[in-house]
C-alpha cells in the first residue's frame, strides 16, 4: 500500500489540507472564532483555564467556549439567542471544540451580519428567518454529496468519501430534537459534531455548510490532523521544515462545478 504524504512529513510540518471536515480543529481562540466588535460594547471575558464568554450589547446573544481537554470533543462552543435578556434561549447552536475553527468563524461572522441587519432596521432575522432549507443542502448536492430521505421526517446528506454528514429533520416531532445535525469523521465516532436547535435561522446553517464545503484549504500542522481519517485528505504543497527531503504531496481535489453562492 502506498504511503500517504502526511506519513512522510515531520509532525510539526505545516500543510494545507482538504476536505475541511477532516482537517482538525486548528487554532482554538475565542476572539478569532467570534471576531465580534468587542471595542464597540460587546462584553468579553476569559478565565485562565480558557473558558470564555461574550455577549451582544443588547444581551440577547450569548456565546461561550468551555474547553474540556480530557473529554470527547474537548469541550463545547455554544451560541444562545434570547428574544429578551435573561429569558430562556429561543434557539441554540452547539459545536464540539474539535470543530474546525474556520467553519466556526463562518457561522459567527454570519451571525454578526444578521445582528447588525436587525439593529439597523425593523427586521427580526435572528428570530424570523425566511431562508428556505434548500439553501442549506443544495450546495452539498452540487458538490457531490449523497442524499438519503426517510419517511419519518429525516433526510441525510453524506460526503463523497462517507466521512462526514449533515442531517435535517424536515418534520419535527419534538422541539428538543435538533433541526440540523452535522459531523466530521466516522459516524460512530466523529471527530466533531454540531447541533442546530429548532428556531435557528436557516441562514446560519447555510453559512455553516458553505464554509464546510469550501475548496479553500485549511492550514494545519501534521500532528494536529486526525490520524483515523488522514488517508481521505488531499494535501496541498507544504511549507516550512520537511524532515524527509522532497516528499511528493497529493494535489488538492479539482474544484467542483459551481453551485449556489451565498
């Protein structure tokens, strides 16, 4: 069996890899992931242990990062939206801490856009989003993902190599069930998972899948890339120190046909 390019590189080697859902978490930095305008009245606090929290100035958006390095998923990113301060969340998104940071950033960046639109006008897109579900999954289909639909109200979209997926409950039976769920890695033991509760703006889920399928490679060190699924990765030209001379690397996958552009 031919060796994979990553197996011949120094663990500290910096590489660019695709697909994104198998790249590993990357730089886990709340300020970078959230990228909110903290200088404009967004409260932010972080403990020495790494636990972090941030609020919108109106206190209706609340984000937290709770690192737990010794547990599966290594902790949780949580995003809560409240119709009024100090009330129960109207909707919630949770990500494992092992979710690729660039994908997290894409969702929070879209969240900020929705928030600013709401505060500058009379819209309530954070709670009354009219974006249809196909905005989420049509780009997946145009990028070669498979589609399975069941009569119990669940449809599932799987990556071409089968090591990631997005599940949508199109007929909800309970508000406690996530409307959308996603994962990267083997379904039985994923590297990361994400859950979007009922009421989550579909625009945010669409931002998530758009970042998920982006063909822009993610930069990682070899040691940070999950070992179980490395053979499904494409490796762009590495940079920095290379231990074994001029080891050839696999080219990135060809860009798929153009799909929906957000």
